[in-house]
C-alpha cells in the first residue's frame, strides 16, 4: 500500500534521516582487530601481525662460551664519569607505518656527549672481552607481547618474562622506566626481556637462571654506544617450526659436568647428564640504523656486522649485542618438551630497553669501548 506524501510526513522522514546521519558519524571508530595496534603513550604506533615476518633471524654465538649463572652480588659502582649522558630524546618519537623515528638532533647530542666521556681507567687484570652482564630470574608469565601486539591483552602465545615486573600488553618505555621492580641484579636496569614459555608434557618449565650479556661481536668495539631509550627488537621467528637446511636451527645444548649424553625421542633436544642442564643462547644484532626505535617487523632497524666485522652502511651505529643465556633445570628426561610458540625451532626473544641512561652509558664506555669484561655493577 502506498502512503500519501504530506508535508507532515516529509518533515518526519527528514528528521529521521538527520538522526541516522548523526548516528553513523558517531560510529566510524571501530575496535582494533587482533594484529593491529592503537597508539601507545609517547612511543608512537606499531602496526604488526601476531608474529614477526620471515625475515632472516639475526643471531650467532657470543664472545663468551658456556652457560655461566648470574654474577655474584655486585659491589657498589664507582662515581660515574662526566659529562653525564643526556636522554636520547626530549620529544616523543613519531611513528609512520610501524617505523618509530627518534629525534635526530637529540640523538646526535646524546652521541656527542657519550663520546666526550672519559672512560674510567682500567684496574686490575680484567678479561679482555668487551662485555658486562645482568643476572636475572623469572618474573611472570602472560599471553601478552607489548612489542608485536601492543595493547592487545591476551592476544599472544604465552611468554616467560624476566627483568621488569610490570611488563604486559600495555607497557611503554615510560611505564617500564617508572616501574622500580626488576628480577635482575642491577636496579638501574628496568628493561623487559621475554621468550616463549617452555612446557614439558603441558607443565610450565621455568628457567633456573638467566644471564643477559651485553657485548660486541665487532672487530672494533671501541665506537659502541648505548641504545636509545625505548629501543625494542626481536630475534628469531615464532613461525619457524622446522630445522634450517644446514641443520643448525636447534641451539639447545647441555652445560655442566658430563654434558650431552643422548637425544630426546624426537631428536630435537639433547639429553644431558644429571649434573648438567639444558641451555639456550639467543643473540641479538649489534648494529643500529641510528634513526628508528622500532620497525614494522621489529628487525629491520637492526643488523649484524658484515663480513669485515664492521657495521654495514645501512646500519652504521654499533650498539651492544644483547645475548640471553637461559638455563633450564632439565637433564636426563627431555621428552615431551614444547614451546608456547610450537617446536624448539620457533624459539625467539624480545628486548625492550629501559636502562637508566647514565648507568648504561657508564657500562658501555668503561667496559665495551675499552674491550674489557665487567660485572653486573659495571666494575672491572
């Protein structure tokens, strides 16, 4: 049945259309889908999928073999050298397409101030390896990833965290630095570290201990400078479920008296003597592009040294190479081990820098730049 068009009817239809348009305008913003991210406070926007793309995973052995435990309680550090290193940026970084760009002028000033520092004279007879470390224990677990899936609570596979106790999906560089609680033995390190959780027959297996080494694998470590505050990166590939063609993809090994005495039923894990533990070492690259705190795949702003042992032109800034040495309390029985991300070949690691600027600068200048080994307090 057709209704007659009257002035009153036309006014009612017009009013209805106006209301509909207003409602539509107010509903344009929709919740972010998993894999997308909203802006984070002061750190720019990261757009990423649930896992890193299949870029080449940086890594390799560190300068120090073995699986040492955390350092003994460090002695109090000496008076910091001057001039103090300023924060690397006084203005919030900007983001575009997943690239988080730092303030170039502030970074240049920080670099100049850093190399103007007079290194502390080397005393004693330290090992001539450019390195310092922090010893850590497990902090907590959750299914968050503030680098790959920022603000998406529970959207990731489960992770085991150490270092900053506050780390979750909403963490930013500022929130990490504001948190004073850490499970590492240096109170100046508010950084966050994490790897996929390990299970054995469905039960969580926490690391017995973790040592985080900061070193250099470059031929000349003397120009190494600190990471900028808020730099983040990942290494490894959560999507990788099979061994590499050269059969070097499985890097779990046995540390301790007796070492490896066999292989697990699926041949992917070593069987260790009862006096040894399963260990995994994961190493990050030590060359930075000098421009970005992060990149869309969380790897492209970082690189390894080239065949000459120097940083490539694309990533000319030498920074400390972070290396996790993770000791798990497993020995003779290594059957049924999986990671939250899948097989042993999916092992990967994340680092979110929140070191106190002065403390990190002192360690890099005194230890790495002079090519000597320091303890967790930055002492020779």
